[in-house]
């Protein structure tokens, strides 16, 4: 026990003194969050807009068809199935959709000017603005020029858009990306942290010197993993606070226990990635081979595990594989807890996935570990 | 070399090696080596790089398996009791290193715990004359200071035997002389010290006995003076201008090659 303690104390001291590592662990994800929050790369997906068609005439049906992409196959809006106005308005308040557009009676009748109301969630102002632009373009330009639209509907100045803001709970793309980046950072910090620490110490000969003492690998590795887990918890808290105060997302609305429940999730996910890092460090001989190997493992997950790019916009066959990746399990559970205030205890599938990955990684790590 | 009964029974033998063999992927590194090292003795293994010195030492340190032969420290078989043996020896590896961001005090505290020893960091640093650098981080030490720290760490468990693998390689002449004084001083602590070197001067200055090793074999084993005297009686000539015979000449005579190529 004294040995575990001694290593933990030593590791903590070393980590706090390694300012560069501390800085990069926090700075890089913070910059990512700020960039993704500000520039809102949410344009992967069409905005989710419900449509209530009160006119229900030929003109309105053409407009809905264009928006749904039924003419040329590319949907401009992601339109939910429901057409019930009350249901759709409730969905905005819940943050499930971005807005609702109401096509008024008499829409498209010759000589009249209709006003289409677009009610949107103030939290998703950027998405709503994108939706307004699309709608205005469709009304103003596309109807006049697109060959697919029957000529009799190519008229001018017959509809405008008015915007109504309501306060909903939607977090938009930044609500999607913040828990994604938090999860990604757990993977990067755990995996790369272990790989580079161990490869460097092995090349320097420190590990061999430890091997010359009467200890077992577990004595040393337990301290290393323990401090890494502490760091991951601290790092996750800091990044979530950056999410709250810089990106302006709400973390686990109305459920303060989140801040405790997230700890087992961090440890389970982090342990698996740290063990994977251990395995990589055992397989790679030098830093020059360790870095590409670690990147080969992490890069695909960065793009396939739903960190920046939602699974809804990548091909189904890719999702079929990607949903089994460890980062997918971690990001899914993290997002469910951060965005919707779900408890840890209903993330069973993700937790099981992470547990299996941790077991596989740990077995690999035990096999691959080398003192020299 | 044959080990006689009287020798193997001798109470003051600390390190004992019999017919040790080790090859890596068919390449013979150690080809049947036997020797012993006594209490209070500095025993040198003198030979060029790749002669099998480090392999021999690392087998004794419990870092490598042997193919055949026997190796004992204080009567304990190193292959069967590697943890216990590790706990009672002091080790300075050829590429010895410690944690960059720990200071010397913390490094010694850590290693004292690993060896289950209660020696204070101050006491250990005092022994190698590094007390005033207790608060410096390892990465800020000079090459000579790093080597002295590794001796301090090796002393932390009051070892019965000390292994120094090329303790002065890469040091400047001043730092080398400091190390020699330090190692010479350890002799008085009564432990058996085994050092490897490819500097003949180091072997002459420090060692009570020297094994000349080449291609995994011990080609001669005796006191430095005896080796030189034997050479003189064979009528060999020195490579030096002043005609003084040294271990360098012994090595050339025994192997037909120079020590440092």
C-alpha cells in the first residue's frame, strides 16, 4: 500500500510540474469548443422545422414539397412527422426542434401577400436564421427559377416571412458538440497521455530502473492510472464550465446530481482509453512509431463517433460500424446526460459497451507492457 | 576458470557465477563465464562494447533470464528469487535515468519506499555529496551529478552488492575522478562492488581484481598488477611511449585487439 501511495504522490507532483502537458490538456479542447461554438459548423444538417399548413392548397403543397426535397431529393428542412401545431410548439419549448412555420390560409392566391410565421427557439437563433434564409430564398427566388416548379406557381412577391422568438431549451449545434468535445478530450488525454509518458520513460531508461527494484508493474501502473483518472475528472469539469460560460450551453438542466454521476462515466471511459494507450506504448518502440499508431486509433473515432458530425448525416452502413466504437459509447452517454439531464443509470447500453472495451484494452495492455 | 570447493564454501563470497551462458536469437553474448566477488572487494569487468559485460550484470540484477549456468547473490539463486535479490542489491544501470520532474529528495523518498527502506533522503545524498542539491529537479543535474544520484539511490537499501555498469562513460575527466573517489569510498562500507568499464585506467585505479572479457569469455582474471606482471614476464612491449605496461597492453596481448576502437 505504501508503494501505491508513493507512486500516486510522485505522479501528482510530476503532473502538476509538467506545465506544458497541463496547458495542452485544457487549452486544445477549450479552443475547439470556442471555435465550434462561435462559428457554428452545424450546417451538416438541415434545420429541424415543423410545418403547419393551414392553406392546404396547391401552392402550399408545392412549397412543402420543395422544403422536404421532394422535387430534387435534397431536403432543405428536416421536417418532423407531426403536423399538429400544439405538439410542434411544445417540441420547440422542449428543445426537440428548432422552430415551426405556419403557412396561413389563402397562401399563394393571386394578388394576395401572405405572411408565413416562423416561430423559433431563441437558443437556436443561428439555426433559425439559417431556416429563415432558406425559406426566403425558396419563396423569393427558387419559386421563380427552379425548373422543377410548375410554371403557374412561379410568381413574385406573394409571401414574406415573419419571425417569432420563443424561449425553448434547444442547444443547437453547440449543445451537440460540447459533450462531444468533452468526450473526445477524455479519449485524447487518457490515450496520448499514457502513450507518451510510457514511451518516453522507457526510452530514457526510467522504467528499466524501476524494473530493477523489487516491485511489480501494477505498483507503478496503478499510480499512473489513478492520477490520470483524477486529471480526467478535473479536465472534464473545466471543459464543461467552458461550455457553460464560453459556449453558453446548459449542462444537465435541472439535475445537479449530474456532476457526481458523470464521474463513474469518466472513469469507465477513461480507463479503457488509458489501457489502450498502455497497449500502444508496449507495441510501439519509439515516439516516432507511437504517435502514428495512436493517431490511427483515435482519428477515425474523432469523425465517426458523433463528436463533431451527427450520426444522422453519415451513411447507415458507416453508422452500423461506428456505433460500436468506444468513443461513440462515451459520447452518447455524455450527450444524453449533458443535454437532456438524463441520469447515469439509464445509460446501460453505453456503459456496457465501455466496460467491454475497457476489458479488451486492459487484456491487450497486460500482454503488451514492457519495462524496456 | 574452475571453482574449487574451498572457494564456493568461503563465507565472504557475495556474488557467485558459474558457467553462465546467454544468447540472443542465436547470437552468443555470454559464453560460459564463472567468477565470484567478495565482501569489500571491487571487481571489474574490462572489455570492449558488446563483450557481454552488461548482459552478465543484468542477469545478476534480475533483469534478464539466463540460458544456462548458475548465478547467486548471498547464496540466493537470482533466477528463483529475483524479487528478493533485487531488494538486497544496489543497481546503477548503463543508461540510468530517473523522473525528470522529481527533485532529488523526492526521488530518494520514492525509491526508499520501493525498497522498503527507512534511509532518509538527506543521509543518502550526504553519501554522494549532493546534499545541497536536494531540492533540484533531476533534469537540472549535470551528467556527473546524475551518476552520483544513481549511486545514492543504489545505496538506499544498504545493499550487500553494488552493480555499476560503466559508471563514468560520457563524463568529463573531472567528473570521472569524482566518481572514482566516490566508488573507492564505497569499498569501506564492506559491500561487494562489481563494475564494468572499457576504460583500462578506471580498472587499474579502482579494481582489486579484474576479469578481462572478450566475445563473452573471460580471457584472464586477476589483480591488475598481477595481470601486468604476467604480461611483463612474457616479454611484451607497451603501446605507450614511456614503455610502462598497462591493462591496455594486457588486453591487446590477450585478444589481439585494442580496447577502445
